[in-house]
C-alpha cells in the first residue's frame, strides 16, 4: 500500500488539520464571494485598477487582473513597497493577516493621495486603516494560516469586483466540490492523480513551466511546494524557459505543466517537441475539465494545493508552519516601522 493511501498518514494533528482545511475549499470560496459581494462603494468610473498583494495574495491579484482584462479595464499587480504611480481609479489591497508590510505601506500612500481603496483581509493593520479612513473591507476566513486562506481571499476579491460590476462570476459549486473530493486523501492513488503526481515529485527535482493562460496555477504549485512541503523547485514561464534553462535541465528533472483548454496551437506543438527531445516521461501535464476560464483556474488551484499536501506527507514536513518566514518578519525592521506608522495614524484625531 502506498504511504499516501494509509490512514496512519493522516492520523497526526498536523496532517489531519491541513486536510480538514483543504476539504473546506469550496465552502471558503463561496463564503468569500458572498462577503465580497456585500461591498458597497460608489465609484463613477473605473478604468484603471491597482492590486496590492504579495505571495499567495499576489497570485490572487494576478488571477483577478486576468479576469478583468477581458472587460477592457487596465490593471496592474504590485508586489513591493514603492508605488510607481498614483494614477488609479481604484486600489484593492489583499493581505490575509492585514499586516503585510509590502502591502500596507503602499496602501497608506494611496490613502494619502486620495485613491479609492478596498481591502481584502482578516484584520490587522489594514483593518485599523479601514476603520480610521472609512475604507470598505471584504472579510476573509481568519482561523487558518495565510496560504490556507487562499480560497476565501480569492472569493472575496472576485466578489468585490462583481459588486463593483467589473466582472461576473458564475461557478458550478457542485462540480467544483466533485473535483475537490476526487483528490481527497480517502481516494486511492490509482484513482487520484494528485497522489500520483506527488509521488513523482517527491523523488525528483520539480520544474514548473507555465504559459500565460495558466501561469497563476503553475506559480501556485511552486509556492505551495516551497511552503507546505519545504521543497525547493523551479518555476519559469513558457516558452521563454526553452531559451534559457533548457540546456541545464538535470537528469532527475520532472517538468510539470498546467495546461488549458484555451492552449494556443503553437504552444501545443512546442510542448510536443519538448517531449520528443527530453522524453515524454519527463513531462507531467495537468489539465482541468472545464471550458470556463474562472472554473478551469480554480480546478487547477485545488489540484496544486492537494499535490503540495501529499508531497509534504511523503517528506514528513510540517504543512502548517513556516518558521523561517515568521522569523524573517520579526527581524525585518521595515515590518516594525510600517506597523508603528499604522498605530500612530490610528491614534491621531
């Protein structure tokens, strides 16, 4: 029996908790959407939107920006302290804790410049700023580690855009739940593609290639393997990667490629050529059975999250804690300075 099929694997508190949270994915997504849809904000015209977010929040911003692009609205995602422009009709800051310095600092500057803002958060400094300045907040699930709050934050962000009449989100929740359940720990490896991919990843060097249509899903897998499985892996955009790191692919490389129903024919032929060069067995394609852009992306996100948890189980790593990241935030003086500035602002009359 595979270790991933053994009930003993999921009997410890760490893994039991991680998979319990994963099982709530669709519920959290749905509640997030409902919270976002409650946002009430009078904006005359929105043509330029700035998203603030880093890490998993940044991926959410990327996905939201992608969905906005079809409506002719210009949007940019910022992942750093400094703003390049203040010329925005709306700024949406996404941070699970609400204390992410790379998000809070530019948010304060946008507030000072009079740019309309909306925050997606569970609390922290962003909530204090919102209370001080009357900024609408789309609330997200607070009782989970930030990366596990991903579906709640994604839902809240998309719901906010829907409340502003910028996008329209229609999801088949029953279909999404069937997809998620088919990847659960009780589904045997012979019927569970996430478990099978996890076993391949655990014995190789994972290298993730992703093209435009599925870039966010590929990057989510990279980040989840880093944080949940504590496993180093590579990520590169495709086909750009073929002009850079192809010559350096090691013998134990496993190229993982999320794929889309909207895959351009040139990309398909290029992937076929790559397989012929390095061997089809060295490429693992991940596809989602959906023609809807948002649903396809969600199914890929769910798949990536489960794969990372199974790799964590195989590597016996803690999928909940991120000790180095936590310690770095304590040592980084910028975080303390930004939070002190929020406290100072809140105390001012």
